C-alpha cells in the first residue's frame, strides 16, 4: 500500500439521496487518516433492491455499471455492509445467471477490491484508534449483512472501543435482525414492524442516547420506530461517530 | 409451472403476508414461540459450540447429500436391491395420491382398521392421515407433540415440535377435553406439570401400541449400501411402533438416501445437535428388511417423489433436498418466531418451508408466490443449517422466478423499471435528487409521519424528509469533480 492510498468512495444511492451525513463523514474520516478520496460521479446503485425483490435483469444492469465505474480503482469503500455484501456475494452470481462470463470476471475482480468501511480501516489501513472523540452513551447494532455476509465480526466494535469519551453499552440480542430487509419492510410490513419493535425495545433497555450501525437502511427502520415512540434515542452511522473529534464534534 | 400436489388442508391459504398479519395478533402464540425458540436456540448454540470441527461436519454432510443428489437413480436402485434382498417390499410413488393409495391398499390387506404412527414429515406432506380416516382407518399419532396437534384438531406449526405454538396450560385442556373420545381419558386431577402431561400421554398411547397390528413411519435416513432405514427420536414411541406391530410401512422421500452406513457417523452428529440441541437423541432405531421372529414380519417401503424430481432439476434449487428436517433454521428465524408456522401454509414452515414449498408445489398459489418474500434475508438460517443450504440465495432465486412468471405490469414491476431507468444514468439520478431536495426545501426540515404510497412504512415508522443537500451536491461544492461540471 502506498503512503497515500487512493480510495474510491461508493456512497450508495440511499446514503447519497437520503442520508448524506454517512458518506460525508466517511470522506472526512478517510482524509484525516491520510487517504486521497475520489468520488466517481457516474456511480448510482449496487442493484441490491432489484436483485432481492426478484428483478434480476435490472440488478444485472447495475452490476455492469458498478464494475465499469469502479474498475480503475485499487480500493472501493462504502459506508454500508449491505451494499458491499451485494457487491461481494451477489454481483458475480448475477453475471453468471445472465451467462456473461466477461462480466462475471469483472464483477469478481472489483468485488475483491470493495470494502465495507470498518473492514477497510482495520484490515487495510490497520488502524483501530482513528482519533475520534464522542462523549455519549452508545449502543451498537451489528446489522445482518455485515455480520453474516461480510463476516466483519467485531471490527466495528474495535473501532468504537477506541473512541475517546464514549460510553459503549452492549445491545441485548444484538445479532438478531431488526426487520428492515429492504422491500421486506414494505411487503411484510407487519412482521417487519414486530421485529423492529423488539429491536427498539432492546435499544431502549440499554439506556443509550445514540444507536450506531454500519448501515443507514437498518437505522432508518429502527430509528423510524424509535422516533415514532419519541424514545429519545438518535441514530448515527458508524462513520459519523468515528469522524467526530473534540475540535469538530458530531 | 403446474401445481404438483394438491393440499386440501392448505388449499386456499392466503398469502404469507395476510396470514402473518393475523398471527401477529395472537399474543399467546407469540409469547409461546418466543419462549420456546429462545430456549432451543440457546441449547443448540451450546452443543454446537462444543464441537471443534463443526464446520467440517457441515461440509461432510452437504457433500454426502450432494453425492446422492448427483447420482440419485443409482443410489435408489441400490437401496431397493438391498431392501428386497433383506425381505422388504419396495413401492415407488410418483405423487401424494399414488403413495396414499399404496399405503391404504397395504393397510386394507391386513384387515386392520387402525394404525399407529411414528412422527413423519413425508406422511404429513401427503396428508396420509386424512386419506386413511376417509377410508375408515384411524391413524393414531404417537409422538407427544403430534398427539397434541391431532387431539386439538390443529395443524402442525413446526417440523420438530409441531405443537410449539401451544403452552402447558393449553395442552392440559386439550388432553382433558379430547383424550376420552378416542381412547383412555386423561386423569381428572391432571395438572399442567410436564411430567403429569407426559404420563397422561403415555397411558393413553400404551393401549394403542399394544393393540396395533400396523405401524406407519417415515425415515430420517435410508442407507443405500445396506438397505437400512433409520429413525431418530426422543420419546421411545417410535421404537414401540417399529418393533411391536406385524406390519411396518415406511414412507420415505427419495432424497433421504445416504450412500453408506459410514455416512451415518456424520449425520448422527449433525442432526441431534441441530435439532433438539442434544449431543445425542435418546432413541435411534435401525432396521434392515425383515428379521425372522423379531419385529415386523411384513415390511414395506414406499419411495416418494411428490415434486422432488422437479426440485432436483434446478441446479441452484437442488440443495434444498439436502434438508434433514432438523428445524434449526426455524428456531433461529426472527420471521418464524413472530409469524408462527401456520402462516407458511404447509407442514414445512419457516425458512426451509419458504424455499421448499414453492419448489415442490410450484408458485401458482397465493401462499407459494408469497413464501419467497417471507424473509428479511438476515442469513441466520444459512448459518445454522447443518447441511449448508444457502436459503437466502435460494429465496432470491425463487423471487426471480415469481417475478418472471408475473405479467410485468404490476405497480411494483412498473416502479422497479422506472427506478432502473433512473439508476442507469447518473444524470437521471441527479435530476431526480434535485426534485427531492427542492421539495424538501419547500417543506422545510421536518419529520414525515404519513405519506401517500408509503403507508406500509409510515404506519409505525417516521421518515425524515429528504436532506436539503445530497451527498453528491456536497461533494461538488466541497471537492468538485475532476472532469465534469458540478451538478
């Protein structure tokens, strides 16, 4: 790795449009850690919503786009375990389904260079103390695709434990799904809300002021329920906590 | 794809979404399921955790099943030859109707008007009990949980623990109300202590065991190289059924074959730990055809297809036939835990049911079309599966099948196509974002509590209005693009 690695940020369509604080914090954090961050403007979406709803052809078109847009870069980093999970676990399979061997190779190639934020920090940059300061009571939800697709294990927690001032409390039944599940949240809204209510209850039990996760999509769901309950808990992306410093607090 | 089996009990089942919505209101069931699944999850985690080479066992289990599935005709013929050589009679059934007719004819030939049953998913799948009852033959379930379901005129809601949706107090009521009508009644002073309930079932069943001349079972495993059938159980009721009657009829799905006796070594480690959370189950019965003067002297094996060939023909879907019916995926599934088993409209509920039913029955009915979507794709099922069935990938595969079979003109399909058009070019996305942020600026920064078209979301979840500035607008303002002009 060169002294100043160039990182192509994959903001993800959801963050870009609805939750820009997560990719903004990712840029701030990576630049603070000495990376050169670029944002390929042609990027749009990883296609996961299409793929997981059954629209494989639409998903495959976005696999092609992703592979082309990010082909030139040594490192692709996204503040989303779920979107990176789709790139790494679904893209090549979609190309194979479409019978496109060239795309399959290209998709595998770029997937091997695509990292979820905590993986990139811990595995590639080799840091766990990113110099963050965040004096709040925090609990962390690991999110299913980070945990069971990407196997990031406790990397996000290693990063959070090193944050100065943080009061990190364990979330009961942390590894259980929050019930978001992409279009599942709409198609099976009742079960989704039942799962989310239990997750929200566990969050409240911790007495945390802030719920942190590596996926804004899950947080939109849990946070949406907590908000409706006026629970007094806010949600933040992991990147926002890690970007927070004494001089520039989140 | 045509519907391969008809299922009268589950015919006209509503979609999973509708059934689950109703089931969620059943607070007693939700409490029962949350308690039962969390207990068994903890037990399984403990006994799986103590096996250092669990991952190697899973791979060995998956490999043995894949070997069979890739050479199924060969192993089935070997199994048949060894069964026949040992004095058993082998029957082949293409579907539920054929299997039921074969069994019915065999029972009739004995002159008996009742059979005792070992818990069996294959006979549940073909609804054998109902067919036998129609023909005037009583089929007595002898597994405790199956007995509870049968006495309660209920449907099973779990593969291993069919009465998991019932608690002790409900079981006591069912026993007191129903036992007397079909045999020895429950004692008047029956309490809801587990030991008392088990004792009542034991006394009730004992007279049936001692009287029965015909038993019907399934099999957990069928060993091709020896012709041995294996039943794994916990209560000893299976052992009674498999040894006391003169006639034994076993209905066995064709995917139950294992190549060699040695393969049992793998599966007898995988199954109990994954299923009941025990290191070893209390009773494992094995029989190889007929042994003169010992056990049933008239032994029949009905090899059942009932849609399995169809599953086998799908390169990706085929792995669902590795399933050993352990229920680990049900017990770890957050959707199953809340919706319960009945919402899946099949004797195979939970994550494995969500992939197996649409494959066995096709995706013609409302419930089978909806099952691939009955999952948040959290991946807990794949992680727990002892034979490494990648259920999340299969669900996505089946969703694609459902979409491909639909008209393509549903509101969902049209909105997906519109979104795909937008994402095909970043300039279109940027234009759409400008519209959203503009709307947001006009509204002011506020939380949205209801929005037309978003009712499914906002019924219980707030949503923020779009931010005043998207990420890429911020990037253009703070960093700029190298080549193109900022949006």
